[in-house]
């Protein structure tokens, strides 16, 4: 891994440098580190340092979160990427393919929600006892509380 001038001079990027370059709050970086999404170390002066490649990982986390991907899925994907080197284009393609099915399922559920939102709220939720369109005689109520038709495995 080729080190930047900042890494060479200072032995890594400070949390402030990562925050400034990534647009994230320092507290968010500490949270990501506590969750194992990014890794850092302490130098001899006990100051937090991060490798330059953390900027790519943080960017990926931000994009994935904007897409609505849960942190647990982000963690699994990042665990599949190499540590200690900048991920290659092939690494990113493998990572993206892991999320393809999840994103497709999310799009399908959101489309279903959008298309049914005006006339039906998913049946079985809120105060509705019956939905004559999707749940006549509250047939879905026997499956438990909450929406049933919009749940992926109901």
C-alpha cells in the first residue's frame, strides 16, 4: 500500500483528517471503529491514527447507508474486503454483487408499498380490523400483529 504524504510524515491519518476529508463527524468515525467497520491504531504518543485506505471504506459505508443497507450487511461486505491494502475494482465488484439481491428485494417492497399506500396499509396494522381489498374478514390477523402483505417472508 502506497502511503500518502500525511501517512508518511505522521504515521497515518488523524481522526480529524479523516473527518475533514470524509465529511463525517469524529463521533461517527469512533462509532464505525467501535462497530469494527474501520480500523485504526494508537501511535507512540497515544494518538489515534488510520490508514489512508480508510477513506474508501468510509465512503463506501456512507453510500451504503444512503441506500438503506443495514450496518450488519455493510459489516459483512467489508469483512470480505482485504485489510491492509486498497480494494481493487474486482474487490468492489464482488462487494456490489453481494448487495444486488438485497437491493432488488428492497426496491420490490418499496414499489409494492408505494402502489398500495393510498388504498391499503398492508393489512393487520394500526386500528383496521378488516381490509375488504386485501384482507377480507381479517384472515391475516391469525398470523400475528403488524403488516403482513408487505413483509418479505409472510
